[in-house]
C-alpha cells in the first residue's frame, strides 16, 4: 500500500470516528443527542487509534500535516514525500466528512442549527478572538507533536516501498499512548477552539461542508487559524526537541 492510500484510509477513519461523534451529539433526533464533551473527546482519541492501526505499517500514520511537517523538519522524512502525505491526509479527511454526512443525512435535514451542522465538519471558537484562538491551536499542537517525539522518536526507518526515508513507526502498541495523548489534549485544551490541532482535519471537512446543500456559512474567515496554528505549534515543538536532544 502506498503512502498516499495509507494516509487517505487512516485519515478517513479518523474523521468518520471524530466528526461522527460530533454529529451524534449535536444533530436532532440521534440516539446520542445531547451527549457531552467526554464522549466527543473519547471518540476522537479512539479514531486516532484506529487510523494509526490501519495506516501505521505503510506510511507511519501521520494523519495530520502538522505531524508530517514536524517529521520533515527534524529529518524524519524527506521533504520530497511531504506533498504525498498531505494530499492523502486532505483527501482522507474529505472522504471521512462526506461519509459522516451520508450516515447522518436525515438528521442534518431536521436540524435547524446551521452552526451545529458546521461543527459536525470543522472547528470553531467558543469565544472569537483571533490571538487567543491562534494561541490555543499553537499550544495544543505543540503538546501533541512534542510528546509524540518522546513516544516514538523523531525518525524510525521502516524501509517503506524500497525507500530509505525514515518515518514515524507507531504500530498498534504505539497507537495507544498517542490516543491517550489526543484524549487529554481534548479534555484539557479543547474547550476554546475545538482543538483542531490538524490542518487537514479542519480544512478537508470544511471544503465538503461548503459543497453540500447547507444554508449556513462555512466560516472561511476563521479557517486559516486551524491551519496556521497547528503548523506553528509543530515547528516550535520540532525545534525545541532538536535543541534538547542534539
């Protein structure tokens, strides 16, 4: 399986589990309507676990452009494969969001809250403040990337498809602490912006939302924050890790 396909499938599963639980909690008439933050953060964490299980043996299961950029920065992968990773992550996120819409289509129809519908696709701030929102995404992603380096290391060579590029090799065992990491970030830091901490996770589903027949805005004026914030956070984590360990 190629890096592209692995990242598509892994990210798709992540988004199905993550955006799916939001739809179950938010949309009118679902069996899980009104369930809270614990359920949402738990399903996102388990979605990471499942996505890593699927993609890990083939691509290292980045599932997140912030992870990809961090690994390229530390020399864990070649910059030449970064476009393939990010393309897979974005396509997978879009597919996952589309399948959530397919599953919950009837409930989207009977839900009047357009903001709630958007929340089933992409993140948004609890209090709209550009500096605070950007800072939240930077800090959340910094914690994600910095701890991942200490879980799996900045580069583990798997010799994928005859290349010598080193990629993060989590595997099924390594996926468990990463799932816990995503869980605690959501519980501790997710209340401000919904903790995108992943540009593809936010951008891909937001694109799908804009293409589907919704009346509400896709809030493109906010969309740069869950893209730029995670990349900044990933770079800070990468440079600090290298400074402390070189």
